[in-house]
C-alpha cells in the first residue's frame, strides 16, 4: 500500500514540475516573393524553451509537411527547407520560437503550425503566410484613335498575384471598367498585366490607371492627361488615303500596260510605214513616254508622303531614346544587349556605305559585302544596307539578291526603334522623319545594335 502511494506521489510531482504555458502568434503574416519573413510563435508566460521540443509544420492540418525541428539544443530544416528555414536559439531563452523563412516562393503561401512539447505538455498554434509581389509602375500605350474614340492600354509587369485594376476618368474621379484584361505569367513566378480601356477623347482629359496588390495591400498608379485639338473624325481621311493609294497603283499599272501596248503598236507601224509616216508616230511615242514618267513621279511622291512620320508619333519614338547605346566606329557592336522593352538609338552614316541594325547574340558580323548581303533574319540579323551606285536594301533574301528599298533621298543619320513586345524593328531617316523599313524581329536570345561602315 505504501509503495503504491509513493508511485502516485512521484507521478504527480513529475507532472507538476513542467510549468503550464500557452502559445501566441499572429493570425496571418505577409511576405514578398524572393524575400524573407518571420513567422511568430512565443510562450506565454515567457520562459526558457531551450529544453523543450519545437516543431514547425506546413499544411491544412498539423503534421502534414515538417519544415523545421528543434530538440536537445539542435535545430535543423527539413528536406526542401535546409537552407531556407531557421530559428534563433538565442531568443529561445525568453520563449521566442519564431521561424525565419527566406527565398519565398508562391508555393510557400498557406498555413504554418508551431508545435511545442515539454514533458507531458503538448501545445500548438496556427498562423497563415500570404506571399505577394508588387509590380512595376503602370505605363500607358495608345493602341488606336478612331472617330475621337481613343483606346489606351495600361501595362505593368512582375506582379504576384494578379493585381486588382481600376480606372478613374476625369477630374470628378468617374470609375470605369476595363474592356479587355490580359494576365501573362513570365518565367519568374510573376505576372505581366495588360488592361485596355476605350473612351471619347476630350481636351484636358485626365485618365488614371490604378493597380492594387490584394495580398500586400499596396497599390501603384499612373495618370495620363490628354491635351490638344482633336479632329472631328479621322477614319474618313484614312479611308480616303487608302482609296487614293489604290487608285494610284491602278493608274500606274494601267499606264504601264498602255505604254507597253502603245510601244508594240508603234513598233509594228514603224516597220510598215514609210519615212514620212514615222515622224508622227515617234512624236506620239515620246508624248506617251513623257506621260508615263509623269505618272511614275506622281506615284513616287505619294509613296514618299506615306512614309512620313507625324510629329506626335516622332515625339513618342524619341522618348524611347537609349543613351547607353554608342556606335561611333566601323565594325562597332554595342556591348549593351536588349532582351525586352522599347529602345531607340541613332547612328551617323554620312556619305559612306554601311550596314546597320540588330544582330542576335552569338552572330558574328564579319566579312565584306559578299558575305553580309547573304545574311537575313533567319540567320539572326535584321539590318538595312547601302552600297555604292545608290543601292539601298533590306537584308532579306530574294531570287535576285537582298530586298531593294527606295528612300526619298540619301539618309545621313539613321534612327532605330526596337519594340520587343511587338517583335518589331523600325529604321528611320532621322533628318526627313521617314520610316525606311520595318522588320519582324522575333528572337529567342538577346540582340545587339551594330554599325559597319565602308563595307
């Protein structure tokens, strides 16, 4: 009987020697992608926890996935968390058992459980980790303008999760909804966002694009103020231009056909007619020839006008000017690669022969004209060239050589605009503000601007 009583007293003594405690934490914690966050867990009342067993778990219920364990003075991260999870043992003497988690990914979002065992006591508490990332400040792009209806696109990159987008139009802050939303995941767990809105253009109209992160509770915005006098309707002019252009082409084709037909008839008549009859026919031939030349010059003038870049578009192009691109010497290749965004740079070519444009990373720009004229976008080169005897061409192969182009005059300075997202490279005559040529520029590698003179 005394022996049984002694055992009961010993058990009661051992049980009562472990001081009771509670665990405290935050209901939720917010962290940023690739960043570091501290998941709080502490004893209440505060006491030394070095002799306790501490475990951290991830999942809907405790015990799903072990993240970190501490026992007998030794702590270590579990598989997959070896270098990302840790506890500060120096704080455990005051009962602080927080888990520090670094290099956060989107997969780290969810519930985390802090479990503490001290003798017969076992307690646990749950906290939620929310992971997000703030994207770039929005940028505006004007997609089109028809009949005083302007279509704007608000672009921002590197979000997680996708932001909540809102538009505010006018001084009174009238809210409007996007007509089209496009979320594109990139290769860094981030999301690129494009939101489109159409509205009637008015002078001094203020438009604000607001993007908010639903996890971080932060937002960024950009405001565009539209100013200027707007024509009542643009589309009829555009339609008229297209109609006139087609008519000019038809007239040129008709004149060419009539010229060929007349020339054939004149040749037959000249063979049959006497010397007295030849003179009137020759005069008619010269008159037809003169008319055909006049029609050709008229068509060329209309085509030159079609190449002209208006002032607003030219100003937008100049806004993308890249001060880091410097090309001064022959055989010069920029050491600054492009792999995204908009970039504009200018090069001086003067009276020399030249090749200028973009080359894909790894493509050698060597050899003379006999080598360079065989290059093409398929070979990783997008470029225009000028050789002697007034030859201008785009390095695009045809059955007769590179594709010929006809500038209105000899360019002395070239402007190059790369739109990586639209996969286009446009080359301009800077002095005349003429667009010389536009390439489809789709590259799976970074590209380098280059210039070669005296080819």
